[in-house]
């Protein structure tokens, strides 16, 4: 699905309404492991324990997920959990996350589209 994307270093996973793409992916950037998943398979609308435990099981430094469409960034148990929110047409507040990696640390913040 993303193999012909002209954007360098673009990673994505399919959502619960998508037909194509990988459900989960781990990317390694500058020695850090980032787990990508939509989040529906981990019941993120009910809490973050399952997705946190999966990220720990995979020995990831961070997990990026969606499904709730609510922006969220918090470090729990040594894992940075990041939900960028949503830029979709039906979201009242349109948000995305920006990540930077420097000196072995992931920093993230939420930006709002105006």
C-alpha cells in the first residue's frame, strides 16, 4: 500500500476500516524501536494496558496508535504512548503528532490544524 509513496521514511498501518496494508509494524530509527498499530485490536477505547503490554513484549520504546481519534501522549512504564488524534473531515479538532529523535530519546507533541 505504501511502497510507492514518494515521501521518504513514511510508515503506516491499516486502520479498522482499511482493506489493505499491514495491521502492525515495528520500525527502528536511530536504535529505537517504535511499534505502529491502529489500536482497535488492543481495545484502546477501554484503556491502554493491553497496548502497553504488547509494546513491552516487543521491547519497543514507543507505540503510535489511533482508533480513538483523541490526541494523547504519555510515558507509561518506560514506553511512550502516542495517539496523534485525527485529521479526518468529521473530527471537530484536527490534530497530528510530530516526533523527533535525538540523543536516543523520542520527543513528541501534538499539533492542531487550523
